[in-house]
C-alpha cells in the first residue's frame, strides 16, 4: 500500500528492506544505515520527485545519519 502511494506521487515512506523485491521503475530506494534498527529499512520516494517536502525529509534524514543519537 505505502509503495503504491509513492508511485502515485503521494509522499515517502520507510519500509523493511525486503520490500525491494517489489521493484518499480518509478520508485527510488535508498538504503539507510541505522545501527539500532531491528529490520533493515530503506527510504522510498517517487523517482524524479523534487518537491520541497521531499527535499526537507531527505535533508532531515541526512542530518540524522550524520549525527545519530546515542
């Protein structure tokens, strides 16, 4: 369901990495390196998307990756 919404251009989502087997050409998948995650997760968003909201979330995630909480 969440991946279908992304393909339709509605938002982003964090999903278990196993969702990659549902590969869709219009969705970009980004591996996340969260050491405390209980399941490998990826960030998915519509390929080619350039919305302000998406850019904000991508910057937020990069900030969190660069400065993980302890």
